[in-house]
């Protein structure tokens, strides 16, 4: 039984702004009379301004054009279901990580920039798994900022979960090493490591992350998974962040936060299409239970209402 589930009602609520934006934008678009160069130009522009990005928008249009020709489509109205098919194929939301967390002992390394909602996302995941009697331990490996250690300790107290930590400015790699040994001795199921909210452009801090990642992978008792936390409101800057983190660690999936606070939401599509990283979890609000497995079918049904 998985700790985190697909929650249709929470997903729908979180997509209200996105649904309204896309429906207003595309509502009358597919009622145009003629498939011509102007139509394709306007179509691509609308996708770009929906946070899908230039590269992904171009891929979407080229694939739709190809299917339009193959299927001998003559009217614009017929293109909408083709668009849904193309976007569905681009979006990935695999369940490999959920199965891993449910069946194996796992180190979950959580990475992302400051302000993305990383620590709160950690608390949501930890809460979900502790509620199904999994032994969860937290690691405060963001030793560069005293406030980060305190913040994770507060969540640990609220959730009655142990938090491994050290003094600010201590070696984060050493903290992680000690935490892995402690988790093994206490038969912990899920060890969640909070890393510094580094800028993806800061070389020294990214090298520190590489060191932590390597320490995690030297253990023989836990499977290591990496979740990249991205703020839905960052738009295409989120793609740049993800690209840089992928150069340092193998990202197994994305936790997309603050989806309820953005109107565009196209970032979810471009992450999957350009980076081949599945969207695993979405934040559906500010409360501790506001987390859900990403449901791509629901996502598309909301933004592409018939």
C-alpha cells in the first residue's frame, strides 16, 4: 500500500487556475475556419506563452502536423484530440519510485534551489509514509544555513520523526554518512536527506551535492533515489535548473510544488518532453496532507476540456 496516492479531488482543486487559463486561451481557438500557416503560427505562440517553452512547443506542433497529414485531417476541430494524444505521449508519470519507496529501504535525496518548497515537500513525503507505519528518518544536510537545520528539526518534532543534524557549517557529507549508519542500525525504511538550497549555477555548492550523492551510493543497504523539487511558478527557468542538477546527480523524478498557485502549468509538459524526467508528486496546497501522485490523464483532461 503506497504512502502517497493519486488524489483526484486535490488534483482538480490545484488545477483550477491552470484549467481556467488554458480554457480561456484555447477555448475558441479550435473553432477557427482554416488550417493554414497563420493557424500553425498562432498555435505555436499560444503554446509558448503557456509556459511550454519554445523547444517543446516546436516539438508539439511538428508532431501534430505529422499526425494531421497522416490521418488526413481537414478541420481544426479534429486537431484538439490529436493535441491531447501528443501531450499525453510527452508527459511521463512513472510509478517506479513509488514502488521502490513502498517495497525497499530507500535513501531519498531531495535537491532544489532556495524557495522551491523543498523542506515542506520533504515533510509531506515523510508524513505520508510514517502514516502507513514506515520508519522514516530525516537528515539536515543543509549545513550552510542555520535556519534550514532548525526548520527541519521543527518538522521532525511536529511529525514525531528523528532528525539527524550537526552544527551549522559542519561537513554535510559527514552528516549524511552518520545518518546512513544510524538508519541502518535502527532499521529505518525511508531516509530523507535535505540538501542545501543551492543555486544551480554555483559550482562549489553543486560539487558538494555531488559528494553527498556519492556518499549515499556507497552504501549497500539502501536504494538511492533523487527528487528534484521545482516551483511551478518558475516557468522555463525550472528547465534550466533541472538541466544543471542533472549534470551532477541522476534525477529520478520531480516534485512540482505550488501547482495550485500558477495559471500556466505548461512547465510540467516541458520537463517531461525536454528532460525525460517524470513528474512524480505535486503539491496541491499548503497543508501537510496536500500532496498527490501526479495524474497526467487528469491534468490533460482539465487543461483540454472538450
